[in-house]
């Protein structure tokens, strides 16, 4: 991690070039997808043995496995999951869109009909790690939207089981269709179906490069949420911020992935120097320090600007996944932020608050895509149909113009479709 003083229109970036995988990786993913399309369950089973080292006879999680998960979890852990569910559901219920209609004086009725998707597939990373928070953040907006069928897929450990936390989180939300499968083969099974797995309409959830490439390949057959890159955090701070807390927050993302990006933008050189010192001191005491060190050394940076307004401009250019504003008056600055996946205001709004518990979704746009995209939300699981009901009066008043517009585009049959009705009326 280095300190870089900038001013004016100095170019800034997250310092990462996230490509669409290597040709070898793309070829491997396409091969996996074709094999699953051709051979269904046997292909999924074979790839599960090959990539996860697990021999799974029946992919679907049984009721007994869910009961076992509950028996192994501490009651305190279940209470935390339930509290998080309440907060996340309460937040997402405010996003729910509803149908609307309006009438014109000539009798025309126009509107928009909101319909939930029939089904959604949620991918949850697994294997050596457990992410019950990914279950909550992907399933809850689908539930609030009204999706009838929600399918969960997660790679098993070598023992052929899913983590107790993931199973309990799914069960608490009423998800019972859960499959022990991961990687590109899981994405293919969700998109195209197998002998025992019906395909879904949309796939959401994070994963490794093979999952991301598989989601890209099946897009069009199904909808997807986004192609997410490594995690990132940007912190906008002034001289009033605490260097120890900033360093801890930067490292909270660095421990995710060797390619995670942690950036501080400040108008205070003394703060920048203190944070740099703190980062490397705290780094030595992290269990995942080797991963965090690679992230900090390769993708960590401290920008020092001349003014706080220049710092805001830097943030808007970065368009980070997570943005913390640690200034004397964060409420006075967040209105100037145009591009960020999630904005955390003030000292007590550390990024992990949003990861697990506050309520907003933690599935966020990365790698600058916050300039044009949004966090996963309820509307991602709803679709819209336009409603058009023209009255006789409105039709006769506008028929000539509609037919003329059709002929302007050289579409005679369109024009005649309109005129045929006028002739019948006459």
C-alpha cells in the first residue's frame, strides 16, 4: 500500500484489470455446461467428485440433514440468524413495487402489471467455507417479491454435506429445495435442468471465476444478477477520523481475496501516514494475513487530495462497491456521492454492519459498475408488463396518425391493421 498525492484531474482507478477469464477457463466452463446439458445428473455427480472431492449419491438435501444442522448449531447462532432475517426482510419490504394504472378522459386505460418470477436459483459458495449471509441476502428479496419456487445450490465439503449455518438459514426462510452441487456444473443444472432438477428463471449469488463465467454463458437462457468481481472498499475520511478504525475497515475487505481492493481517500496527509502504519501493524495479527497482505500490497492505495471536494470527485470516479464516509459531518457529504454500491455514514457504520445485519443487501456492483448498476433488490425478482386498453374514442382520434407512423417506417401491414378497424367502424 502506498500514499499518492493527487490534485485536479489526476486519473484514478481501483488498480485492477478484471477480465472475462482466460480462454482455457472459458473453454472449460463451456465444456462443463454442455456435459451437464447432455448427461444431467451423472455429469453433475462426476464434476462434484472431480472438483469438490465429494461422492454425492443424492444431490437434494434431506429433511434429516436439515434437522442435523439445527442440532449442531448453538441457539445463540440461530438467534443471530433470525435477528438478521428480521432486519433484512424489513428493509426489502420497502422496495416492493406494485402494479399501477391510470385513465385518460377519452376512456383509455394504461398501466403496468408487476409479476414475480416463477422461480429463482440461489448459488451459495461452500466447500471449506460457510456463508449463511449469502443465503439471507439472495433469498429474502426473492421471497418478498413473491417468487414461488426458490432453489438453493451450494458445493459440498469432502464429507458430502453442506454447512449447518447455510442449511439452517435456508430452512428459517422456508427454502426446502436445496442441492449439494457447486461450480459451473451447478449453474448449468439450474439453467437447463436435469432429470431431477427443474430449471429456474433467474440465478443469483456469488462464486469463483468458474461460477462467474458460467453465469455469463447461461445468460439469455436465464436471467442473472451480475458478474461480480473481487470485493472492494473505499473510505472517504478527513482529519477527524480514527486511523486505527480506518485500517481495520480496510483490512476487513483485504482478507476476502488476494485481489480485493482497499482504498483510502483523504485530504489529510497526517491521517494517511497514520493509517498506512496501522494497516501493516494490524495485518500481522490477522489469521488470513497472507491473503490480506497480497491484497494490500497489490490493490491497496491511499489518495491524498488538496480538498475534501476533490476527495469526493475521486470517490465518484472510483464508483466503489462499499463506501464509508468518516468525516466530521458525513451527512453533509453523502448527497454529493453519485456512484457507490452501498454508502456507510459515520464511525459506527463499519462495512461489516451492512454485510450481515443492518438490512440493505450486500450483493453489490463491483469494479466500477456502480456507475450504472445497483445492489440486488426485490425488483430484480419482479418483471413488468405494460397494459394498454384503448377506448373507441381514443382509437378513432389517433388511428390516422398511427397508420401514418407505420408507413413512415415502411410497415404497411401495421398500417392496414389499424385501418381495418376504421373500415369496420364505418
